[in-house]
């Protein structure tokens, strides 16, 4: 079965940290560029970060640069997002997605532009 399953979300106080994981199955994870996209309540989706197939090249939205770190372990078929110095405005449903090289550069938030899209994990930053 082809799927991406996110985990690691939860409730955290401002300034805290969380690490999200996204585990892939049913396809060759190492062949795909991976991204994180988030959607806050009542707002449109926002592209967060992307990583190339080998993990050596990454991109970030300005809103998370310096606070979030994307990484991957191809042997474990898992994508990560380390989130530090969390702010209330980081509250959102976080999705992982896998696609071709075009998605690495496009900052796309459209599921149809990716080959694989997860169900999301909720992150709530609140005191």
C-alpha cells in the first residue's frame, strides 16, 4: 500500500520544540524530493520546506528559516522536520509530500503537483 504517514505532532508551549516524522511505504522513497506543507485554521496552505533525494540540499520558507530543519533517512524511508523556537503562528496541520524535482523548486502547496501526500499531523503552539 502506497502511503505517507506523519507523526510527532502535539501541543507545545511557545519557544518549545517538536520533531515531526513522515514514514513512507509502497514506493521508492529515495527517488523522491520531499516537502512539508502546512495549513493553519482558516488560512490557505503554506509551503514550509523541501529536501532533495539525497538529503544534501534543502530549502525553507522565510517564516521558518533558522528555526526548522528538514532531513531524511532513506534507509528508514523517513522524512523529518525538527521545529525549534515554536511560535503560536506555527499552529497548523502539517503534511508531508513527495514528488519530482519540480516540486523541490516550486514551493507548491497543491497536492495534485505531488505524487504522494500524507494525511497530516496537528501541531498546536499555545500557552
